[in-house]
C-alpha cells in the first residue's frame, strides 16, 4: 500500500490542489486522502469522513478528484499516532493513502514525501523543517513543466491539478519500487 505525504511551508502552499492532482494522475489506486489538522473543525469526533464531492472543503475536493475515501483528522501531536495507525490498518491493498500534513511524519514512515510550494515566501510552519528533511521532491508552479535535478529533485509544473507526464512516470516508478 503506497503512503504519500504532501506538506508545505504554510497556508496556501498548494497542498490540497497537489493531492487532487495526484489522485487524478493515479486513478488505478483506491486513494484514502486525509487532511490532518490541529485546528478545531467543530466535528464530534477526531476522525470525520467526507462523503460529498464539492469545492467548499479540502476533503470535499479530494472526493471530487476521485478519492475513494476522504478524512479529516483533528488531533494534537499526542493523539495523532494512534489515529494514523488505525487508519492505515483500515486501508488494505490495493488502497493507497495520501496525508496532507507535515507533522504526520513524526508518527509514520512514508513511501514518498512531496513538498508543495506555490511560494516559499511568507509565514513558514515550524513542522516544515521535518518535511524538508524527508522530502523526495519539491513541487512548484512555473510557466512550463520541467524537472530540476540537483541536491533535491524539483518538479516545476504549470498546474498542480494536472501533473506533467514526467512527474507521473516518476511517481509510478517510485511507488512500484516501494511495492516490490
């Protein structure tokens, strides 16, 4: 079961949009997409499942993109690990799990970590340091699709919604390598 973490430096980094692009690019995987937050969202339980597609919430956007399940997890660091482990047990292969979170990396080892960056300017979450240590690639918006190979792999995309063929091929190769 592939486990992907998509994080970013702060609000508006493009994390949700990138996750929707990943779901659309890899439709053969039955994705469970999970937004992790410590902010109260007025739900009765720490794990809430979205069932309606739409554009009003991040989880509704996941469903619109084709996620089999979309969850909102509201938990502080102490509560997060057991919740994450329970969710992973409920997602047997051929399912895949995508987390929208930096801090989830404190309680799991992901097959792939991507950092979404519409811009690296502005307020930066302290948890971004953890993502930066573990990220496999930085994904940024640019005027045209291209790959930057250097100390860190970087995908510059015209749109996070529609990933480049090069990035999709790289994703499939990486996920196949972790499966075998």
